[in-house]
């Protein structure tokens, strides 16, 4: 094992042995090399005559670039577009995102947590979590209504076992009891659990109520207090898109600093929150279980994360980070976000109004939804994949078949005035297949 990895592990063993035990074999072996990047960082501070370290080309004191590219980006200085960004992301962006997290999550203001590290959006953040904490055979706890890419990230790449619990109870709320039971079984069998908390949920579009959120956090705390090492990951991809009276903060705020055996990891980003999907700008943030500052623990986790980034993609795109910084500093930022939020909330409300108006009872019922981009129909008489293909081939309507009964509808990309027609077409397609 590299001496730098050994040094990081010793710090974890001294300050949080539970977090050390949570790491995978790869996680324990990870480190950030003291190589070209660290030497270049020193040169940036001290090389006042010539800096011949970093592998870029310069011209007249600025990064070299092709005018055919630079002309399209003339609003920004070449230094903020063309060079490599730091492995952990631009410091200004990390600071601004941390400030945004504190504004959006008042419960974090009294908590200790790391600076966000820039990732290549949420999927990259999930892959980092998998590499850091997941060994073959580890159990990943998540609802049965889940984003399919979790299978690739955790099961295929890392050999984990996905332990799914029923998402909703008979009353139409989040099935906290099923979650608690699955968590308890995993804790008893493994002594370790990795928990994925994706709210607003993809595909269901559901966010827990305040009381449901409290119950989820309490269940995690109880298992940690009983001796289970718990890595609680909040996949907050659709954070902020809350349309009803639900939890308005990330569960990360309630999980941070709760118990030494409970490590909270927040994944979020500009992809959905700032309507910048193609920018691929996300963040990963850690909060250990100590209620007093443990900077050595957070530094070790940040350093190992930087090691993964350095060893895979080297760093995240620089232009995207600059664009997000510019947006976060804009005086129009909040007003523009509110405008887009109201459009999406209008579409969600219209979807619910159309479904509640009646006329579809023989064809489907719908799962609870109150946030995010999506909702799901539970079909009664027709196979979801068969219906999906029939809609596509005969009506030019695209939907997603989740399984044999569930059809996902992204109301986020349907104009509000078109929503009634969308569901009438789906209903007609069901009738075609059941006559």
C-alpha cells in the first residue's frame, strides 16, 4: 500500500475507526499523489519568472486557444475556460455551492461537513461512493422504485447486492416500516449498510413528509447506535423541486453529525437544480458522525476522493464550472430559478388534476407524487412494455416502462396545456390493447 494511503488510514483509525471500517479495499488504498499537480501548485505560488510545470500551452501570458473556439466564449477570460480545473474543482465554485447548501438547508448551519468536491455530475458522484465504500457482497438498501443506473454503478461495477424495500405503504405514504426492516436485516447479517436516499425520487416523484423523514433518520440512527456501520447517501439530483407540503431540506442536514457509525454523503449538482444537464457539474460532500469538529476525517475522505478523480478523469470540465459560478453570482439567479420552478409546479399540479378528474379508473391508478420531474402509473390490465411500444408506434408518444405494471411519465418535459391530451392518448392506447 502506498505510504500516503497508509498515512490517511492512520488518521481515520485515530479519529474515526468506524469510517475506516466503512471503506472498501480500494477505498483504503486510495490516496492523492504528490506529483505533477502538487509541484505545479507550488510553482503557481512561487515561480515568478518562468513556470514550466503544467502540461498546457501558453501564448502571451494566457492559455493558448483556437480563435474559432474562443470567439464563441468571448464573455469569459481564457484563463477561466481553457486550462485544467483543479482536481477538487474551482475553489470559488466550491465556496459558492457550500453557501448555497447552507441557504437551502438551514439545518446544516450548526453542523460540521466538508467542502463540496466537484464531480462530473451525479452519476460520477455515485461511482465515487461505490469505489470508496462498496465491496463485492455489500448490501445497498434502496426502494423498489429506483433509478435503473444504480444497478450498473453498484451491482455490475462493484459486485454489491441491491436490497430493495417496498416504496409505498397502503396509506399512500413512504413505507418507513419496510425500510426499517430491510435495514435491520442487513445490519444483522453484515454489520455494514450502504443506504441510498433519492428524494425527490426517480421514478416516482415522491419526497417524504417531515414525519416520514424523521422516522427514516431515526431508523438509521438506531442501527448505527446498535453497532452497524452505515453509509447514508442522499442522491439529491432533483433537490428544490418540492411542490407540496413535504420535507424541503436534504436528509443530509438531519443525518450529519448524528452518530460516529453514521457517515452522511450528499450528492447534488447543477444538472437539474440549475437546469444545466449537459454541463455535467455535480458535487460530493461528507459529514461524519461526530458533533465536534473532526477535520482529519473530512480531509482524509476529501483526499481519497481527489485520488479517485485524479486516477479516472483527472479533473472535471473547466468551462462548465465557470458558467455555474457566473450563474450563482448573477443578481437574476433567484428570480429566474423561481420562474422555472413555477412552470414545473404548474405541470405537476395539472397532471394531478387531470388524473383526479376521473375516467381512468379501469385503466390505472397512480403512485403518490409531490416533487421532481416524474410520476408513475400503475397499470391494471396491460403490460407496460407492450403499452409503451403501442404508444410509440401508433400515437407518437414516448414513455418509460419501469416493469410489467409501472409506466413513468416525465411531466417536466410536457407543456402544461398538453398534459390532458397526453393522458387521453395513453388511455386510448390502453383501450386499444384491452378490447
